C-alpha cells in the first residue's frame, strides 16, 4: 500500500484513505501488502492448491482485490490479484487516470457461491468540477491455473458493469455540446420517452451539436476504443449549454411506432412523408439495440414487387388490367419457384397477381425484359436505391439491388436472393410509388448543413405511377393487405412480403403501405406472413399520421 495511508474506524469498520490519491475502502484487513506478495509467489516455493474454493478463500480474495483497488495501490499490483494481470492493469489505471475517479468507498456484499457483489460510492473530479457517483458490480473468484491461489476472474465489467474489452471510461469536456432535439412541432424528443431514438439522438448530437448553438459540458462517458463519438454519458459533472435541433420527426407518429414494435420481438418500422421525404418516425424493438430501421440489410420479400412491377409496367410488358399468367409453380434456369400454398389465378389480371402476391407471374416475365440489369436500373434510376448516396442527417443504408443473372435474378424479382433493404428503404419506395418522384428521406432539414441530397434520374411516368398505386390500393382493400389495413380510411395502398432466411423455420414478415401523404414499412423477424405481424405495425403508424 502506498505511503500516507490513514486508517480510521467508522462505525466499527475500517475506512482506508490513501494519501495523495484520495481513494478509500471498507477494509477488513489492516493492510494488504501480504496479500499482494502472496499472489505473485510461484509453485517453486509452495505447493499448488487444487479443488473447490472455500468460503474463506473467496471472501479473502475478493476483499483483498477491492481493498487494493480502492486504496489506490499501483494498478499493476492490483492487477496481480486477478487471473489476467496484463489485461486488468490498464483498465484499473484508467479508472483513476482517465475516468478521474477519487474518494472511492467500495463495500463488498454477501457472496453467492464464488460471485461477490459490491457497491462503489465515489467522486469524479476534473478541473475543479466534482460529482458523486455510485453503482453496483460484481466479481467472481477462481483458482489460479499456475499458482492455485484464489484470484479475481478478470473482466472489465468488474470495474464497471458496462465496461467491455472494447470500451473505456473517460471524464473530459464533452466532445460535442448537448442538444435538445424536438419534433416538427417543437415537442421535445428524449431517450426516456422514445427509447428507439437513443442511437438516433446520439448521432444527431455528434453531427449537429456544434451547429445547434450549444456549448459542451464536462462528463464521464463510456466510450468505444478508437471511436470519436461522444459515447454513453454515465455522469454529468457540469452541464453545457443545450442547443436546440429541430427534426422532421412527428412525436405522435413516433409514439405510435414505439408502441407498435413493442408487440413483437426483433421488429422495426419507419415512416416517411411522400411529398417531401421527411422521416416522421423510426422505431426498433431489438435485443441488440441496433438501429435496424435505418441500417439493417435484409431481403424484403414480396414488398420488392413494387419496384419489379414498376419496371415491368415501364417496359410495357404488363398492364394492371391485362391478363397475366399466375401458375402454381414456375421454373427459371433450373430453379423452381412457387406461390404461397401453391395457389394459382386462372385467367387473372396482373393487378390481381400483384394484390395476391403471385410470385410466378413476375418470374415468367424475366426473359421478356431482355436486360439482366433491368431491376437494378429501375431501383437506382427511379427509386433512388443502391447508389450509396443518401444523406438523411445520420448514418443510414440506402439499399442494394446488385446485378444478377439466371436463378439469382429470378429471386431478386420477388425480393429474395441478393436484394438487401431496411424498412426506411421500403417506406421510401412506397413513398416514391405514391408521389411518383423519389424524395430522399431526411431527418433534419438540408438547410442546416447544406448537404447534398440524393436524387433520382427520372420520375415514374404518370400512367405507370397511377397503375402502381391502383394495384397497391387493390392489395389494401381486397388483397393480402386487406385485414391489416381494414381500420384505415382515406387513400390507402399496401404490399405484403414474406422473406425466407437461411436457418429460420419461419419467414420474416414484411409490410409496407401508404395512407394519404404518409408511407410506412415494417419488418418482424420470424413473424411469418407479411399481413400477420408487420401489417398491424404499419397500420398503427399510418393511423397516427
């Protein structure tokens, strides 16, 4: 233990305060120097112990580590009380030198087997600014493989439960000023009220904090190694001046989206205003916290038939009211494709095939395009998909329809194979169908940073856009989307999708639709048919618009 340690009895418990360091700990020992030297001894000088740990060994090892850590002993010495000193030392050192934690009082709880819970009550101090900080964590005691002695099983989470091998604690002036994000009507958007927006709000702060009129504060944050983002704030020592940032979101639509995705695990939804491209809602219910609504990459199933139908209509290969073959199965270059439950539509129109999501009606027309890049070109030139140039205001993925031939091209026509989308992409595709012209989705106004928005090469021909909307209307009123859309009025249209995924026994449920000047799309992983799970999510969001 460092020199200058003062020991005082507080309530019958020793309180150790390390002079010059300012750490303290409840300590059942008068010192721990013996404990540290014991763990560095080798099998050459003592017999290696084996077998299960005794309660006494667990208690002594845990308290020795906690006392050494709290007392401000050298990080390398404290690390020797773990079974991975090399990994532990920089984390323990960073707790004091980067996180600037002082006056730590660490109190061990009652062990449960080899696990020992403990609480930390400390002070974080930087440049004259201080703030109390408390949290709970736990450690596990194991027997050292080479020494046989009881040691703390090292993991960064011992020091703080949120620490990982790829993160660190740091107390600094914030990288960017805080922001108060508000919706299009001035309603404040917070992580607490709208949990799905947490990653979005973090990104907005990173990108626009300096432009929103704020000044940075001082905070303790959990940061990813090698990442310049502000990280997760754990403690604010001094508040900065908050800047106000207006977004395109709509609090009412966002609230509906948050509630809708809660009904299904691994669900995402996004809503876009067709006339402007403004994003009104983005919500996810995922165990990993990933913003899949904007960054996901999945096969969208038959919702992709909106793009395929537009391409076939533009090439005059089909017309909504002309007959179109819809057999139960169709083979294309060695791959057999079938409709759900093997249905067929004798003497049906192309609009009926679209409304009932007939796969074979689309696949039978591939050769007639005489262009292996037809679908890719349609997606890029009309719907703004796949050019990697969207500038929404935060990181996003703008979909991909790679060039394909043979059976792979056939799979793309029905939204399988190498087609990759997220729900923001599909909401945008639906918005383009409704509006006739692609409007790049945006989360903040372009005027804020004068960024270059993506544009499409051309709009849909009026007759094509009209037929496409009519087919989506038919889907919403008497096709596969009718049940989900039944409670909505106004001008409404839809398209369902079920995407088969390797390793899943149940397909992903996709649904996209519009009501008046609002378009939305949703996916529920392993949700089955598009209208069963994703459909109600979209309907709830559209109904709130």
